[in-house]
C-alpha cells in the first residue's frame, strides 16, 4: 500500500475515534497520517480539533497555524484559530479570525453565527472588564462605611476630631477594593496567556535520585570470573597469609 493509502486509513481511524469521543487516540491516528502525507492540510485541521478537545490549546493553535500556512485560502484554517482563541476567552482575536474565515466562505451560515456570537461575547466581556474596577470601589466603600458605622455605634463619643482618621480608613477600603479587582484581572490575563504557551521541555539532566543510584552502583564490589567479589577475594588471600605465618611460628 502506498503512503496515500496508509494516510487515508489512519485518517479514517482518527475520524472514528473523534466521533466516539476518544480524542487522544484520534490525535495519534492523525499524527500517523501526517507522517505519511505531511502536506495534507486537512489532517492538521482534524488534529487541531482533537487537541482543542483535550484542552491542549498551544498545540491546537500550532496545527491551526500550519493549516493556514499550507492552505491560506481555506476558511477552516482561520476558523480553527478562532476556536482556539475563543476557548481561552480572547474573543477580540476570535472575532478577527472568524471574520477572516467568513471572507473566504461568505455563504457559510455557521461562520456568520460564529461572528455574531463572538462579537456579542466580546462586547459583554469588555463592558464587564470596564465596570469591574468600579464595582470593586463600590464594594470597598460599602465595607468602609459599614465599618465606620459600627465603630460609631459601639464606641461613640462626643469628640469628633477623629474624622480625618475615619476618612483615611474609608479610603483604605476603597483602595483595597480597587486593588483587588486589578489583581483579579492580572491573574485572569496571565492564566489565559499561559494556556497558549508551549509546554515545558523535558529535563536534560537526570534527576538527583538517578544520579544517586548511579553513584551507589559504582560502589558495588565487582565480581571476578569465579563469581566472587573482588573484596571477598582480597579477604580470602589475606586470611591465607595469616594462616601460613601462624604455621611457621608453631614450627
């Protein structure tokens, strides 16, 4: 069987695994097919979908980029890229690539719906991100006011010269609410970016346990051809020498 036939069989096995939800097996079959026909852009598209199902976003994006490289006029390559970005909530980039796919296939109703959905999601998330700091400020101010009211009710006095200190406490609560929202946005953005980063390379050096095991193996006594260790042979020869000297002394 030629390479094309082998690739077709591997692709069919991969498609069957995808339909039954065995995404890892499908990836292996698509990888085998790519080995036989590395220029088949459809294989990279299918494997990109498999990686996305496995939440391997970086590898899914790599295969989607390969599809665009091999077949830049094919809409599905841009669709695959858009799907990866949408899965990690980078909806602005998702809208861009959904539109790029629609430009290459203007009659695809699925792409039209995907563009509208991504645009609506992007607008909603952008509005939420804009309002989030203000929500943090409002929550901080509310907590500060509650704290000051409790302090006034529990420790009320006729002296009111502590207003400046109370104002500082209120400002601290407001600043804390604002800072918490900024920290939250930072962690969310960092997490999304990390999903698109390549996996760490395997370590080049053996682990400390492996090195210790190798060192320990060097300390094991070597055996001679008679099946005895060198240390045992040395001990035996020393014992024979002692016996001979003892016989001479007794004579």
